[in-house]
C-alpha cells in the first residue's frame, strides 16, 4: 500500500532549462532568462518545498520541456504522530 498521495501540477510555460533544474528549490535562485525580465525574489518554489516538508511530504520536479513543467506534491495519507 502506497503511503503517499501525489498531486501533479502542470503549466504550459517555456520550461526550465536542464542546467538550472538542480537549483530551482534554492532560496533566491532565479533562472538566467528571468533575472531581468520577471519580477520576484526567487522564493516561491523554495517556500513551497518547505511547506510540503513541514507536512511530512515533498515537492519534486517531475518533468520540464518546452511545452511546460510538471511538479509533483507528495503528501502522506496518514498524518504523522506527534
């Protein structure tokens, strides 16, 4: 029996370049193409991953192509005991 529920979130953007993918969950990281064109602090994915971890889950990059990007949010089916 699988212990996690996975939720896929997909966009239809231009994708994340392969060389930048290892860094996307780091705080304040902004891709080279977005640094001067798009506003933001580079905290969204880092904060989202921290929230998933706080719920005993995870946020993963599943796939990124020129047609879009897919992230998977994994959350436990059963709440962790405190």
